[in-house]
């Protein structure tokens, strides 16, 4: 029960994490995209004004002060953001022009204190082959041609990016806090959520235990009376059939005793030779395969060892062999090998089932279309349960008339 409750909390926290991360990623992504868009608007405006916010028409190389000219009508101004009337005074930027084959460098505009003019020239020369983007983290640049020269404009967006970075940090801290709060809330209400299920599991197990005892008594009586009949009159087909049916019912009762809503089997762990366990299971049923006319083949790698529960692995291999014996039409093949540290157990048998995945065969009380009458649908359920307890995976599929069951450990 505790294991199922922990899984519920982990999955719930994972869902919260995915949703929060997606939401905050979208918010911060849009935020940074908008900052980049504002920066590109500024660099484009500078490019349209020949690299400078100066209120004059100035050619590269002409650094003489000219009388102020009226603001160009096509330069749109707004109350805030990149269109603010104060932007031309507060923006930190520089524009460098490169002309001629020799790459003569001229400063078109220089309104920044973080770098020297010589550093700006070197910086701009490294950006000449680019178009637009971020440089040195918080600087946005644009490379364009203007009156026969290649101009590089770089603007400092550190001040504009600061709120975005703060939002990013707040988002990360907020997400962690929400996850912690969510974990403790789930911890507090988890028991209440699982209490009804736990009670249902308890009642089911009590019912099964009582049913187990009630079944055992008549089965024991039937088996005993059959033995007395055999002693008095000798065994015949009817008595042998009764023994088989009693044994089958006893096996079903044993399986029902292990069924619960929450299975948390604690299996022991020891290093065992899985090669020997599987080979022994096949040897025990070899005669039965021959009696049914089923060709049994095996490809078992020698000395494949695994750290697992010996009883669990023995029962798992018995179920796999029994399943093949029950459902194979004419042939069955078993494979066991170690692939780079991953142990593969594979069974294949011919079948008349349609192609497609067949993982439903692992569900409790679920039988496939080729199930025999009286099949309980619990054998492969135990296989899946045991594989899961050993942190492995099990899958089943039908392809080309071949039923393949794969287990990796």
C-alpha cells in the first residue's frame, strides 16, 4: 500500500511540475521574445536613421557638429518602451561603419561607457558577417548596408533585460515552492485518499482467505473419496480426471490467495543461474510437449546469472513454459541471453491470434481469444508482477502467426 501511495504522490508532483514548467517556459519565452523584438525595433530605427539618433543628417566620417534638425516625421514616438521620446537620449549604443576593400573603420555614433571606441571597432569587426542577434549576453546588434558602407549597430539592453531575468528567477523559485507545498499537501491528504481503497483491499483479502478455506475443505474431501474409490475398485479414467480437476482447483485457489488491489511482494534477492532454472523448467515439461505433438526448441546461453528471488524466478519460468505448453499449436521456442548486462528471456510459439500487441495477456483474469476453457487468466499476470518487482519489463505481441513474449531484467 505504501508503495502505491508513494507512486501516486510522485506522479501527481510530476504532473504539477510538467504543467508549471510548460506555463512558466511560455511566459518567460514570450517575455524574452518581446524584449528582443523591442531591441530589433531600435536597431532598425537606428539603421533607418543611418546609425544614429542624432538630429542631423550625417554621413560616415563627418563628425562635425551640425545645427539640430527637426525630428523626422517617419520616426514614430510613443509614451513608453522603444517608442519613448526619451529613448534617443537614454539608449546606450554605438555604430561603426566599414568601407572600402581595406575595411576602413569609422565611428558613426558612440553613446556608451561600457567599452572604449577601439574596443567597439574590434567588437563590430567580429560581427560583420552576421545579421542580427544577441552578443555578449545582453547586447543586441544589427548589421546592415548604408550608403556604400557596412554598418554594425550594437545596443545595450542590460537594463531592459534585468526585469526579465528577475521574472525568470522568481518563476524558478515559485515553481520550487509550489512543488514543495504540493508534496506536503499530497502527503497530508494521501492517506485519506487511499483509506477507502486500502479498506477495500483488506476486505477483499479477508474474503479470499475465507473462500480459500471453504474451497479447501470440499476439495480435500473429494480428493480423499476419490482415493478410497481407487483403493476399492482401482483407478480408471473418471478417478484420474477427478484428481486432475482437484489439482487444477487447488492451483486456482493458491493463485487467488495472492490477488489483491495493492501487491507489494517483498522478494528476497540472491544470485542464481537463470540458465539452470529455465533449463530445469523445460526438462520437467519436455515429455508433455512431445505428448501434445509440439516441437520444443531452446537457445539458452550458459551461465546467465541474475540477482533475484529464487522462488519467484522458478515460478516465473514455470509459468512461461506452462503458457507455451497450453497455447502453442505445433512449435515453441525459448531464448535466454545476456545483452550488454541486460538479461533477455524470450518465448515464441505459433498461434492463430491476429497480429498486434498482446499486452492485455498480462492483465488479471484476462484471457486472449485462443484461451482454453477453464483458463484462469492469472499465470502471465504473476509473470508481469514478478518482473515488475525485479525492475524489469515484459511485453507480448503477435506477428505473422507467432506469439512473442519478451522479458528484460
